[in-house]
């Protein structure tokens, strides 16, 4: 993890990890686009709600994967540096992902 001049933290990811995340994000974008089409096509409310649930679950799954990777890399690095406030950050992130 790097910190730039304006204190924006960054995380260098391997190309394979980036591609997996982008692939999943593209699928989610497709789901959202599908939702727009469902509304435009006056689809039945229950059908739209089922698709919303599917999209929400895809986002939560992606968030969990990124959180897991964050804990295994960034969090470990920060704790090794003696920065134990990162534990509070993780607890906040877990609560946000519920």
C-alpha cells in the first residue's frame, strides 16, 4: 500500500487480480443495465426485485473478496509497522459491508 502526496492511499494489485475484479464488475454493470431495461420494458415488479437481489448479492460478494484481500495484505502490512488503528478500520469496513 502506498500513500501519495495528498494522503490518498493506493494498493498495487497484480494484473491477474485486477482482471478478475474487472470481470466481476463488468458482470455487475451488465446486471444494472439489465435492470434499466426491465424498467423500460415495464417488467413485473417481482422480476425486477429478484434481479436487484441478484445484483446486490454480486456486489456484496465482490466486497467480501476485496475485504479478504485487504486483510491479508494491507492490514497485515500496517500491523507489522505497528499501526494497530488499522483494526478499527477493518471493523468499520466489516460493518459497512453487512
